[in-house]
C-alpha cells in the first residue's frame, strides 16, 4: 500500500466526517439559510467523494458523476437562494 492509498483513505474519512457534520446542521437548522448552506456543503463533499473514488479506482467514470453532481448542486443552491430572497422580500412587504 502506497502513501497515495493512505492519503485517499484519510480523505475519505474527512469527507465522511464533513458530510456527517453538515447533515447535523441540515437537521438542526436553526434557519432556512443554515439549511441551504449545509446542503451546499454536503454537495461539495459528495463531489470530492467522487473525485477520491476516481483516484482510488483509477477510473474516470466517477469524475463524470462528480461533475454532474456539482452542476445539479449549483443549480439547486441558486434556486434555493432565490426562493429565500423572495420569501424575505415578501415578509418585508407584509410588514410595511
């Protein structure tokens, strides 16, 4: 086992730890913005998981999955941010 294999395993452990902490933040909140950021962090962590899987298997197939997941995650974050912005604007209009 080479040092690269150990580094990949260490990377997997860190990614799993990061996804766990982000999942806790996703569940606990407390605000919608916190949940959106946690979801985005989880998406980035899963993209890095795909990259690590591609390194470990020495196959580019996982990179295609990672790129698609990154694009979907980006679009989801933009949509959720726009939803949050409109929700805040509607609340502000109700108060005036």
